[in-house]
């Protein structure tokens, strides 16, 4: 019985931690201006178009 209790608590802790991470990422994303988003996308595009070394 104690094993199930600990597994349940671990599951709740995992769900909570995942929710915190998602909320933090969403908050950072919403603070970007459209210009910043465009700049980041253009930067990623330039990086992806560069030939790979080796």
C-alpha cells in the first residue's frame, strides 16, 4: 500500500514540475515582440542554410 502512495506522490510531483516548466516557457514566449520573433526566425534560417562542417 505504501508503494502505491509513493508512486502517486511521485506522479503528482512530475505533473506539477512539467506544468511549471511549460508555464515558464510560455511566459518567456509571450514577452517577445513581433520584431524579436522575426529576428530569431531569420537567425535560425541563416544558421540552417550554412553548410555543415566536416
